[in-house]
């Protein structure tokens, strides 16, 4: 599960990520409880490869978002997801207000194209 949140008063260009499902994972993974989105931006992602982008991309994303991107397992042998950054500009700082959370790790600020998680 990939989650994106933005607070009031903050905003940036957003993100565009390319993903693919993986057959080899380093550690067993568990998913947290699903979010209740305050804005209709939740999305189910299917397929061995996919794209995840912030709402409104390439424009700025809105304030007060809680978006959940649920990646549907394509095959029983898939155990994880790899994300590759094409563009990522989200509020700088402590990742308290605007961030993308992947498996419990928050990403914020500006990430270089080609960064993977």
C-alpha cells in the first residue's frame, strides 16, 4: 500500500512514479490498516507494471488529501513492489505535513529521477 497525504497550507508540484511488482523480497511485509480518504483520490493499481501520480499531476496537488494507492497482487509469486521516481517534489522538511508513505517509510522533499524504493 502506498499512501499520500497533504495538509492545509502546504503544496508542491507532486510526483510521478513508475512501479513494478517484484517476485523477490528481502523481508516479509505486512500492510497497515487502510485509510479513510477525506477526498476521493483512492486508487486500485493493477498489472505487473503501473504508474502512480499525485492528484492533479503535472499540476500542483490540493491541500488536505489522504490518498491510498492499493497495488493488487498480479500473481501469487509477487511479494512486493518497486517504485522508480520520474518526478518527486513534495513539501520539504520533516515529512510531518505532506509526504508519500511506502511500507511505513515517509518520503518528502525532492527526490532525483531514478531514485528507487
